[in-house]
C-alpha cells in the first residue's frame, strides 16, 4: 500500500522557511507598531512637556514601520503578502461591496414602474 500524501488524498501544506515566517511576522506587526508607537510616543512627549520630541520619536517609529513593511515583503514574497491580506480580511472583515450597503435595489422587470410605456 502506498502511503504518500497524494495516494491518501491528503492536502499537504508546504513547509515554510524561517525567512518566510519572519517576513509574515513583519508584515503583520508593522501597522500596529507604526501607528501605535507613533501615537504613544507623541502622547508621552506631550505628557512630559516636550511635544516636539514626542512627535520626532513618533515619526522615527513610523519610518521604522515602513522599513519593516519593505523587509517583510522581500522576505515573505508574494505568497506571504497574500497570506497576510487573507488573514487581515479574516480578522477584520473584508471590504464591503455595493450589494452589502443600504442602497435599495431597483425593481427587476419594471414591477415598480408607474404604468408608463414608451410604445
């Protein structure tokens, strides 16, 4: 009996490299790090009475988050970028389409017309 995964009709997940995993981690973490770190450092700067320092440090953190994004894209590749997009859609919900909004639908075959015809 053949015990290969294809003979048993199993789905085989590809083994991911450490480089891929680090890239995906960087892609997931860069947004909270950039926005959260920037906001936190600005708030701390205001609290200690030096808002310019807080904004400067916040801007530096924001730049570092862009570097994390670039490294994540390079390390994870297109498969990793797609994986992170799918994860974010799963976690936060996808974009709402026009059919999901509160736009009323038009009647299908002139059911809602007022009886006027062009004949």
